[in-house]
């Protein structure tokens, strides 16, 4: 039996390990994903899916140098690989170099103008540049094309929040959270965005001149924001902005207590 397992393990292809790495990445198990992608590269050193997957692992882990090396190796092997052009753009953005990010994405667009992943990266770059309306339009197009993709619901929700269109953002978030499948990180970010949108909406609805009519509904919104934050926290995904959302909820509760004491 032992020898059979060894033979089976030796027979596993780079694609086999890459598929396992992608599943681990969707589950935001970065250590396991790295292990699988490295196993794939052990079988085939220039395996494109393993190189791009490893790049995304490092980018999500906040290691842009390692991500850049993986995506760069990928592009050395296959200069037209869209996923590695997108990844290189993500590294450039993380390093604060939007010009280089745009260069990578322009190359990707020239190769495949309507590729959904490339369009998503463009929307993210627009959002980072403060081009919120352009990002909303691009994400809306992606949502219309692939309504079951949680990542695109996450993107349009973020853009709508930045545009202070909180009710629309909450609608997109609700749809996104009802989707049966999607990366764990995307779901966690959606919960966090829900908390942000709820607390922002609550802050606009308190009327000190009508405490009796406005305080209770506002507190209900804040309760829902608390629940969203707890759900995001429970996903086990590190979200640097989550403590900020928690503080915003506490501040709004304090504001209600101050302006509309019981």
C-alpha cells in the first residue's frame, strides 16, 4: 500500500497540484495553496498556472517582491499570459506605481479586449485612481455578464460605497452574499462592506429633532452593522480595515446616546 501511494504521488501532474492550489486559494488557505503550487512547479518548473497561482498567493499575503518574481517568471515563459499580466499590474498597484500597472493592463487589453478578468483589473485601477463612475460602469458590465461571480459583486459594491450610493451597494452585497459559491476572501470583504454601508446609512438617518422616530431605526441599522462585522471576523480572513469599521459602529452608537439619550 505504501509503495502504491508513493507511485500515485509521483504520477500526479503539475495541473493536478495547480487545481488543488486554486481550491486552497479560493478557501484563503494561503499556506496550503503555496504548498500545492510549489508542488506543481516541482513537477514542471515553468508551469504557467502554478506560477500565476503562486504570484496571487504572495500578493494576497502582502509580499509584493515574491509575487513580482513569480509573475515575472511567468511572463518570461509566456509573455502573453493574461493572468500574469493582471498579477503584475496588481503588484505595481500595491507598490504605488499606477503607470506601470496601466502599462501591464494595456498590454492585456491589446491581447484580449473583452476578457472579464482584465476588465475587472481595469475597474480596480480606475477605483484606485478615484475614477469611481468609470469603475461602477465597468463593474456593472461585468455583473451583467457574469451575475454569479461574487468577486464582481464585491467590486461594484466597493465602488458604490465610494460614490456614497449606500442603498445600491447594500442591494449588490445582499445578492453577492446569497451566491452559493465564491472565494472565502470575497465573502469576508462583502460582509465588511455591508458593515461599512450600514453604518454610513445609519449615520445619515439620525435626527436629533425627532429622537423618538429616528433613534430606534438607527440602532437597528447599527445592530445589523455589528452582525456584518462579526460575520466578516468569523471568516478567518485578515482584513486590515475591519477594526476601522468596528470603531465606526461604536462611534455611531455613542453619537446616538449623546444626541438622543434615553
